[in-house]
C-alpha cells in the first residue's frame, strides 16, 4: 500500500521581501513629502492667514459701524453742545457722555457679532507658491486650510478741530474702532490689529474756539 505525502509549496519569500521594502520606501517618501510641505506651508499659512484676518476685520468694522450709525441716526447736537457768551464767542464745547457711551457699546457689540459669523476662515494657498516660487507663485490649484479666529474690540472717541474759513472751525467727532484678531494657526497663534476711524458727527462752529474751551465732557 502506497503512502502519499503532502507536498508543500515554497513561499515566494523574495517577492514578499521586495514588496515590504517597496512599501517602506513609499511610506518614507510620503512622510518626507508631508514634512517638506509642512515646512513650506507654515510661513505661507501665516502670511495668508494674516491677510485673511485683516480683510475680515476691516469688512466687519465697516459693515457694523455703518449699520449702527444709520440705525441710531445721531446728530451733532446729540453728541455735543456748544456754549457761547452774549457776544456769540464760544466758551466751551461739551460732549454728551451718555449718548457717546451708548454709541460705543452698540458699535462694539455689532462688530463682535459680525466677526462671530466668520470665526472660522478658509485660507487658500496656491500649490505653485508651496512647491517653488517665482513664476509659479500664486498659480495652480489651491489648498484650503481652516483657521479658527477669535476677536476683541475696543472703541474710543477723538475730537478734531480744523479751520474751515474765516472765523470758522470744523469740529469732527471721530469714533475709533480697534479690532484684534487672534488667528489660531498650527503651532502658533498670531494676533492682528486693525484700527479705523469713523466720523460720528461734525459741524461748523462759527466764532473762534479757544484752546482751553475744547473739550469738556458732560
């Protein structure tokens, strides 16, 4: 009676070893490309992120302040009053602190509301800028990166007196708005400050305005 043994096929060990080597090399190559891209993209992400934050803050301020000024519709007499003597000479220019504080609070809240709508910005960087530069800068498909942003708002008033003709002075009440945007970039946070002045009210004062008379707060 014959006995039949089971033949075992030899595994193609060489082939398996080559595939493992190829896979390791591929992984190393991908890791190297990712590291190189990260090194190249970080400074560009900061630059593009700052530009995006500046644009966002500027638009938010312009939209919010203009909307508040239109809604409150405050006139010069609502924010300041002029005191004259019997001969019509200007004795003092007083600001209405209550109304100015109302305006400051309304503007601050409106700007923050606008910024909160855009608390996550999409920063787009062209591949040409990442790979090389020169003629390829700003060209090619874009890589989109989500950048969270937080903001703070500061408001203040300033007064400007400028000559507007013979015995005439233009009094301008300026609302200064400063927004600080914190862009949370990978590995670091970057702060961007954007400051803009808006005319809250203005008028032409007839008569000489003495230096000591401008400006008091009521």
